[in-house]
């Protein structure tokens, strides 16, 4: 048999990890790595966080799964906490960011169609976006590298340039139902929206009776220094997808919505076998225990400011390697002046893990609990690698 037993859909680095602690991962060959990728912005509390471990152990000894045919106490607790802490009035729990986005798109379509507007189903999306790997979400993202070989595209998505309000307005028609945006395009290369653009999206949605969907799968759960990134922009969406950091490494996502947007999502309109099961809810509630402690987001903001200042100095020192630093909080991107794959490989060689992004960017996404000492250690590796690459 010539194909691997694990379907070869990833170009994996040849490292196997068997243990983690805080911001560090330990490989089976004895090497130690500083994790500035956090499982692609997932392990927000680092590896083996004691509170998360204890919560999962306690729940695992009681009950893992019952299905959504019955009430789940952990869902009710988590939902109440997120309602109190966010714009949302209600939410649907699932297993991933892509599923949260599917729920968001369905919610937006149903909002209009349940009120008699049967022809309202199209969604305006933005170039450079990434919303997941399902057929609908790759069509929403619109990136050729994700669509190649999966034709035809799912109908219903109209793409316009990110940041261009005139083209967005021109794309609105009688069948438009919603707009989808990421406050910071992650996969697209750590490209933050401007204050003016985010406020403009909210104004245009209101003007034309559209729903504003924010994809905060990567930006949410403290990554930018607030629970949700749209808080920086002084706006609220109608629907918002979250995942990644919500479970601290356990697969869990959620589609948050206002009462107005979700009022037609009644019994039978959507479902998930595993979504929101007791084990997932124990993990997510434990994550919120830590994140909602007073001062947590202040520390993230301080860590982000420190890391940004240090990285800016490295970018200025090595213009032949890096051309720009982008991002907010602990969601940062180093744009390469040389191919980002070379940079990432050199970082790995020196014991630092990062993540590739679009537009030749290296994503820097450390755990939110990163210490000052680990920031210093990470930047030292980046500077050493840059020096070797420049030479």
C-alpha cells in the first residue's frame, strides 16, 4: 500500500511531541521547543494548565457524553457566563470553528427566510479570509488554494476586497443577507481591520437590514487582549463564531448571537451529536475561570506590548529577513523579506515553533499566559535565527 495510514493532507514537520508544560513542548527525541504557535492559537492557557487538567479529570470520572436530547448543565453554565461577558443573548455549541461558522451562515439565512424573504441568502465575504474547511466555508473564504479540486463552489458568497467600503456597498443587492468579516485576518497574514472599516461594516449592515457576522475563531478568547477582538472597535455583531482558545486545546466551538438574529433558530433547525457535551463544557468553563479572573486581559495586553516592542526592534535590525510586524495583542505576524518557510524552518532548528500565514507571514501566537522570561527567550531565538538568515 503506497498511501500512508493517516491521510497525507498535511505537510508535517518531522517532530513528535509527548509532553508539554506552560509555553514549552518536549519531543520524543529529547528536544525542547518554545511554543509560539499554541496549536494555531488554541492552547491559550499553555500546556497542561493545572486548573484545566483538574477540571477535565474530575469530569472524565463522572460523565463524558449524553447527546443534546437532554439538558446539559455545563452548557447552561457556560452560556450564561458568555451572555454576561459578551454581546450575545444566546448560543449554539459545536466542536470547531468551521462548525461555528456553518451555524452562523445558517442563522443569517434563516433570519431572513423565516420572515418571508425566501430569496435572501447571499453573504458578502472579504478577500484573504479564512472561515474553515467545509465546502461552504472554503467557498466563503474564496481562496483558490483551498478551493482547488473541490468544484463547484457552494453558491451564495460574493467576495470584495478587505478594507474597501465602496466595493462592499456596491456588492449589496436584493438577495444579500449578511456580511462576514474577521477583525484581524489570521490565515490571510495577520491583517487587522481599521477602526473606520469595522464601524463602517456595522453601519452598512444596519442601513441595508443585513446581519453582521464576525469570525472570531482565532481573534477571540483573549488573543488580542480582550475577550473578543471586536470590543477594541466599539461595535457589536449580530452573530459571532468562536472556537480555538475556548477549550484551551479541547475541541469546542460556539456560535454566539443576539436574540433578534437567532429568534428563528428553533427546535429542529440545527444540531450536533457531540457539540457541547459534558467533557467539552468542563474544559471551556475551566478556561473561562482563568480568563475572567480580574487582571487576566491586562496581563495579555502587557505581554503583547512587550513582545511587539522587542519584535519591532528585530525587524528594524534585520530588514533583509523581515519587512514588517503586524497584529494586536498576542496575535502577531512577521512578514518575511525572504520565504516564510525558510524562516519557520530556521526557528525550528533553534527550538521555536511558529505558524505560517498568507502573504508570506510568520504567525507569532504564544499562549496567553506567556511569561516575560519566555518572551525574552523567544525573541532571542528569533534574533539569532534572523542573524543567521541575513548572513
